[in-house]
């Protein structure tokens, strides 16, 4: 074979390799480095691209500032699943459909997510931040309850129920979640009318949440 044909063959092989790396690079690198590195790479991409969480019945959390630290990957024995434990530092806004006001969300703390290997790619079983999602769901359900016309009789909120045209706005949630405890500082605004005067109250309320065996959160000491 002439030198010219050898050179052309080498160039063609090189071009094919470059194309393969360009198209399949992340998967090829992930396979070469192992599943742990591939899963960590997934989280690092979220730091670059941001994270969106759909909060059931509420809206969407849009978070541009995302940081995963202290990442620990535990693979299942069959290699088809994995659990990632990390510290998630996140800042974003919860946007509700049709609402102008947004709730600022700042969260720092423990996160634990499950991943499954499907068709050669790792996919989140539910979401990349299921613990934060469960906390936001509990907070949103509480907010909706505080706006409902009839409050639970055992809620201890008789004065609140007397307000007509009551509106409870969560301006911001500052979440700190530890392994055994979750605390939230909520900036809120409460408006409404009483027979004596209108009410327009702003303040900060401290909330404590506890996680059950199913990964759901309830409020220790009541919703207020």
C-alpha cells in the first residue's frame, strides 16, 4: 500500500474517532471512568445548567444557583441502581401558574436521590432533589391551608379564621435540612379584614419539620 493511501486511511480513522468522541464523548468517558464518575458528572451538569423541580399542585421551582458537595455514590449489588447522598446548596424562585408573586427559595442541607440505569444511561428515579421536593410540597400545602376559608378546628388559628378576604403569601423560604431535623425561616405577608380594621401583617416565622419513614414531612408543633 502506498504512503498516500496509508495517510488517507489514518486521516479517515482519526476523523471517525473525533466524530465519535464529539457525539458520544460523555458516554464514552463515563464508561471509561465507571458509573460513579458518570453519576457525579450528571450532578455537575446541573450546577452549570440549573435545576427545575415541579412541586405538585403548586408550580415550578427554577433554580439557577445549584451546588452539590460532599457527594457519595453507593451502587446497588447488581449495578443497575445507585443512591447518591450529598449536600445541596440551592437558590431559586417558586413560580405558581397565573401568579405574579414568586416565593424565593434558599436551601442548604442533606439530599439523597435514587438513580436507575436504563438503556445505558443513568436516570433519576423521581428527581435529582427528592428531599427538597418533599419539603417544598409540605410548605406549599401549609400555605394553601392557611388561605382556605375553613381552617381545621384543632389548628389553634381562631383569630386567623376570623379574617375575611384572607390571603397568606410566602415571600421567601430559607431552608436548612439536616439528617434528623429541618428548619425553615419563612418571610410572610398576611392580609385580610376584621370587623374593626384591615390587617396587613409582615414578618418572619420559624418552622420545624420532621421526616417520616416514607420521606414525607410534617410540622413539629403545628403549622404556625
